[in-house]
């Protein structure tokens, strides 16, 4: 992280410059896309807020292609690479080229960590000057959301000490320390939102919740619940405490409260740009299509475009014989769609798992939350009533049929059905919940990948090739990304400590993260 401290200091200088101005947060009343109509203070605040928001799912198309399309959505079972140039170096086939796997921890000024921290410093300075701390609380929570994706990619990361001691050598935290810090910061943000309930605020700086503190509280608690499930096997006591706190504090329960970054109303959704916009570089994976075909899932019309024969056909991940790409379905995402961070459907499935698998008090029964998760997802995508789907006790995922027989797979992916069964084993309940959560969470690839590593679900087709030389188990899949080579050059002492003391294994794609410790997995 060679440049992070220097960039952090640049942000601090910007804050000092702002401190001499009079904050006028209450009077922002112009279009944020017309900077000439804003005064300098308000334009700086608006720009910095959008810079932080734009690093959760990066608004930079090339960056998103690496972090979400080639990495998260690929190893998470949503996308398959469809660019001929990716044939021998697909992350889905456990190829860990540094140019592809270092993007989450790049230290250039436009990358995730420097952008978030520099602009967070500007926002905090503005909030303190104006006397309205709401923008700072929002930005701090968004920082947690962005940084969670980074630790879930690598494990131990620089976090609490970024910009701490004035050197370019940034120490790492263990992943357990990172998650403990996340919970602490979420609680601080919730307290801050409660203090800001009566603040006058402009919606123009916030394309998620239009600076409504009550909705940010719901997202904060929902994020806390997501993280509680994440550490459910690593620290069951803390997980239970945080999950029950989250539900008691109020989580997302309605699609009206979904955390969606609606910044692309005139176009520019980065996942669209990195897939369809890049000549369909990514196609729907064989797995997601097979599950949904077998279930006759009406959401297919929203998720995919049909293949030329009118059917929905997915591409096998890690293909080794070049397919006829025109024979496969495309993705249904639109350029004007918002970036999804978290939905009511996901929260319902989190609560279902909390009850069914861990016996937490989630405020209802596992069956109720499971069915509600499906219903909310159907509502989100406008595909009609979910009753018949919820009551389907016989449909199973379809077997994969490769249209040109280039990369066939003759095995059974899964036999899990849809309808809730209270008499099923705990393991079967978890698979059923995670499978439906996975379907509902389309495009949240890094979240799907985390669930796969934590629970073993959803069951996926092994990639057609394994480029790791046997390091990665094809059936278990990639567990993490190796650290960037730049860290060994620029931050050598600290990364050596991180690997030897925190990682608990070699720096490769097979070493499990701290929270990926389910017994028997």
C-alpha cells in the first residue's frame, strides 16, 4: 500500500482548505451533475460522497470487470468468461495472474482504498466544519461496505492503521481484527444516524437513500447481520450477539429500502459496461441457468436474454475447448440499472439461516423468512406472484446440456428442491436457504463467493480446467486471491508478518480465510 499514506495526507490537506469555508450543507439545491451551480464547498462534498459510493461496486468499468465480473461473479457461480483471450487465464479456473488479482488492493490514486480514504477525510472535514455530521456517518458506513469486499478477497488486510504512523509501510490487521472493527464502526454509525434524525439535509449528495438517516440505520443493521452470518462458524458467540442486535435495531424488510446505488439513470452501470458493453465478455454461467431452468424460474426473463434457439443456456466456467459463444444466452442487466449493494430478499434469507442453522432469535420462523425472501425477490424483479414457486416440492436443478458439446458436464449439480421442509436436516435447510439466496442475489458475486466458502453452497459445476497445478481443489473452489506482488516489493516487512502470523497458510488461492471454518467443509 505504498501510496496510501501520501494520498491520505493529501485528503487531510484538502480538509484543512475546506475548514476555512462556511459549510452550507442545508442549502444544496441544485443538480449534482451540474457542478457549476454548486458553491465550492458543496461541490467538493458531493464529489467526495460519490467517489466513496463509487468504490463499493466500482463505477470504473475496467475495475469492476476485474473485481466483480472476472472474480466475484465468476467464482461465485453467476458468470462465465466469454472472451477468447481469457481462455488460459481464467480466475474461474484458478489462474492467479497478478494483473487480474491485485485490483482490490491496488495503490494507484484511482483505486479503491486510496479513493475511499482520501474522500472520507474530505467528507469528515466538511461535516465538522458545517456542524452536520450526517455525511460523515454515511461515508464511514459505506467505507465499511467497500472494505468488507477487500478482506473477503484476501483475508488479513491493512485497515485500522491506514495512514496511522506517517510511513509508507502500512501494517496489516488479522481478519478477525478487521471484522471486530467493522462491528465497532457500524455501531458508531448507527449512533450517529440516531443523533442526526432532525438534521436538515439535501438528497443531492446521496443516490442510495437521499440522506434519510432512518434508511441508513436499516442498511447498517442489515450489514451487521450479513457480517454476523459471515463469522458464524469462526466466532459463534459474537455472531449471535451481533445478529440479534441487528434485528432488534431494525433491518431492511421492504424493497423500498433496498440499498441500491441509483447513480446510472442515464446509463453507465459498470457491470453492464464490463459485460455487454465489452462485447459480451461475460455470459450467464451454466450453474445459475441450470438451477433456474430446473425450477422454471420466472426471473430468468429479467436475468438473461435467450439464446438464438429461444432457450436459456449457460456457459461452463473455466472452459477449455473454445465454445461457439453465439449459442449461449446473454445477461439481462441494463446500462441504467442501479448497482445493488443489499436487498430485502437477502436480509430475509439471512434471518432464515440464523433461525434454521444457528437457532438465533431473528423475530420469526425460518420458513416464514425463507418464503418471504423468495416473495421479495419476485417483487423486486416484477415477475408476478411467487406462491406456486414457493410450494414447488419436486423441481430440481436441470442437468447441464452444452449446446455444441465443447465443454460437457454429465454430473448432477444438486437435488435440492424449493419448498421449505421443516423436517429436513440442518444441512439440507442450509443448502435450500443459500441456494435461493444465491438466485435472489444475482450480480452480487462476491457475496455468493463468500457464502460458497463459508457454507459449501450453492453446489457448483467444477471448472472444465484447473490452472492451479492441483493447488486448488476443483470441487471446493478458490478460497481467496493471492496478495499483489507489489506488496512484497513496497510493503515487504508488513506483508511477511501478515502471511506468517495471520493468514494461517501459504499465500495462494487454496488457503481458507479466518471465517471459512465450517466443520467438515
